[in-house]
C-alpha cells in the first residue's frame, strides 16, 4: 500500500517467507507469538501476514507467563538470522537459564532454533504460571527479530501421528490478483487486467414492454448482453432503470411515462421484480443485483415514490432473491434495517458526498454479510479535491489513491466502477491500480498446510490448513474448497474431493481501519480448516496435493488464494505426497504466475 522507506525492510519483504516456504516439518503444539509478550526495548512490526518484534536498543527482553498445562516440553523458536550481525538469545524459566543460542546462518531468512540440533531444549519441566523470559543481545546493529516461541509436549512430540505429517508454509503472492466477485468493475468489451465484474444497465422496456412479456424475454435479453462472460470468468451486476436524463424514456408501452406513484406502477413493479427473481436468482452469471428502478439512473432518489411502494418493493426484492445479494443506493432507505441489502455508492470517495460514508459506516457490521460497491464519479462537484479529475489522476496521485484506499478499507468496499477506465499502458497509473485492487474485496493468504507424508488407499487421511483474509471484505457466497491429488507430469487431478465442514464466508477481514498506521485495529483472525477424506482408486506413486476454491457453476477452480504455489487452471500445488509408498522430499516448484492466467471460466447455468 503505502511505501516502506526503511532499506532493511525492503530486504526483509523479499526474504520474509523464503526459509519457510516448502518442505519444513514440525508439530505446532502450543505457540506464543512474540507480539503478545511483555516487551522491554522491543517494538512490534509487521510485514503482510507476519507480525514480529525487533530491538530498539542493544538489548531487549520479552516475557510472559506460561498459560498451558504443567508438564514436560520441548522448546523451539522462530527468528531471523540477520546478515548485519549475529544475535544472542537466552531463554529463562523463573530466572533459570535453560538455553542460550546464537542466530546462525546470517542470511536474513527465518530459521527455527531446532535447526541447531545440539541446542534445542527437550523434556523441560514447565508449570502453569511460570515466568518465561527471552533476553536478546544485538551485534553490529542487528535487530534480534523474533516471531514466536513454541512448546511441544515431550510425550506427544514423538507420536506416530505427528511423525507421519508434513507441514508446508507457502509464500504469499505479493501482487494484486484478478479474482471473481471483487475488484475493479469494467465493461465486457474491454479486456481489463483485473476486472471480473461488469455493470449492466437494462431498460425496463427492453425486458418487458407489455405486461404479457414473461421471464423468457428477460433471459433472452441477458443472454445477448452477457455473451462470453462465463468463458472469461466474468460475472454481472444488473440494474433496471426507467429514467435517464437526456435519453428517451424506458417505460413499457402500456404504462404512463414518469409515473412512479400510481397503483398501476405498484402492481407492475412488483410483478417485474418477481420475474427478475425467477430469471436471475439462480443465474450463475449474476454476481449481485442493484435494486434500481426508482428515480433517475435507478439511483432511487428523485423522482421518488410513495412509502407504501417503497415497502412493497423492498419486501418483494428480499422475497424474490434468496441466493443473490441485492444492493440499494442509499443507506437508511428501502427498509435496509430489516433486510440484508448491500449498497452501491455511485460517487465513491467523492468530496461532496462525505456524508454518505458517514451513514454507510453507521450500518456496520452490515458489510459482513452484504456487499458494498458502486463507482467513482468524474462528472460533478469538487472532484478535484477527491477522488481526482480522472481515473488516471485517482490512481497515480498518492493524495487521491491513498484516500480511496482508506475509504475502501474503512467501509469494507468490494468493487468500484468508472475508476476502472484508467490507462492500463501507463506504468505509473497501472502500479497505482494494483495497490487499489489489492485492498478491494477478499484476499485469502494460506500460512500453512498439514497432511500425511504417506496416504494408503482405502484409508482416511486428514488435511488441515490455516488461512487469513488480509483484504477488506468477506467472500459473500459459500463456494466449496477442493483438495486434490495431481499427476506431477500433467498437473491434472487424479482424485479430488471438497471440504464439507467449512464456509468461506466466515473468513472475515479485520475491522476499524487506522489510516495513519495502515492497519485494522481489530486484526483479521487466522482461520483453521481441517477434514478427513477417504482415498480410493489412486495407483501407487508420487503425487502433488493441491487446494482450490471452486465456482459451483461447473465446479471448476475460479477464486485463487494469494500464495505463490499456483498452476494455471486455478489449483494451488502445496506439496508432494506418497500414495502407498514412502517418499523423502515434499517440496514442489515450477509454479505459474497467478495474475498471468486468463484460462479460468465457469458454466452458464440458468435455472
């Protein structure tokens, strides 16, 4: 987001996950994160999904009370072995020094203390409530960077179950990602580097020019407008409108032009909403539905309608759309205190509509279940203050870009249009667009995956992983997560199944954005997923275990995790596994670039 200036952290940003990326195995039993300890001469720092502590002087102390059951433990620690100087760490239990070790390797990479086999303390008696203290001594200006201390119950560490597991730590994919149901919203005709959402304005008389027109006409019109969308992994946000200043009216031939208040209008608009629900609620091409219909551009303001019609319209949209999220234009209207409607802000981050953000913020935590989107506006008011005079200006000028990013983070915005019409060939503008795309919507970072080193056919095996949403919004539909075994040569699945006990809508981002520190004051939680699967029908051999998020329409990989472990086609190779045989190496390589893959698609399904 906002650039780091410290040269050391530029180096760390490159190296930060290198040493823990593939093939490292340990049994994570009881872990205490360094930032949770009581600190003296230490400060907390963070890079992406990793939070750690670093010295502010030549020596530092981090301590805590042991809050786990009393017993015997093996002790381990994760730290950076800095090139700038070799640190000394000392570990105490109730003022008794248990171990002192030097930061080895000096390569600016993360290491575990257990890599120094002669050092790691084992079978140490620790009682609940004991004071644990880690003292660090800097050498030549190093920062004694510490991530966590880990305790493994000595009796359990050598169990056959733990020995049979491998844990892989994927490296985060640092760039922005073209992912479905989020991000820049553009047009279907223009090939956009990020957009997977397209807004569709539809005249009422295009889909119903007489009361006798049925649902089939709506589907026929949309088939024409949305041709090719499924093949490009693009979904649509439709809005039906009646009034558009300067354009010919869009009223059906058997209705009175400009009439938003009569009994006939009430009867016809309710009937139309019912048809829209039948056409769109189970259409795989529809992402979200903007309510529209009332007022100029379907912005639901002026010309207005009567309260009884507002009540009827909101109730019918809530009734007709059980599967798609409906969005309205203005907070505190159309019974949004009753129904789970999202919002489209059609002057997003505009200086003259700061009050909108205030009212939208007051709907919190609505964003957890209802999408917030809209578009920037470049045709009215004091746009030179915010969001800038053009999409290019919004994205290349930090004054505008950082303001927009803060609004996205604060309001938990999922997608924005108009600003997407930027010059993709301008490197400065495109770099700014990447920063904005990276914070919009969801962003799922997997930190670790555990699975058996060997899986025998006709037996159950456990797969678990940890994931954190570092984006601004949830994923608003419960798409399934697939685990598969890939042929190492073809990279195609020879076996696959889906998790049945997780709902990715629960992978929530942080909340309460602090623009000064560029962090959520309520950080995103790390979510754990695990399930047992039954393997059958797979020949003996070496395979690659992979994860993927599937679009239910076709059950193909469509949404991607933000990790470098990636193969074109949407699956994330995690590590090797032996089927009916024992293997010694688990790391995989030869990954493809996520953002370069344009092969994803889903099936057009209209029920």
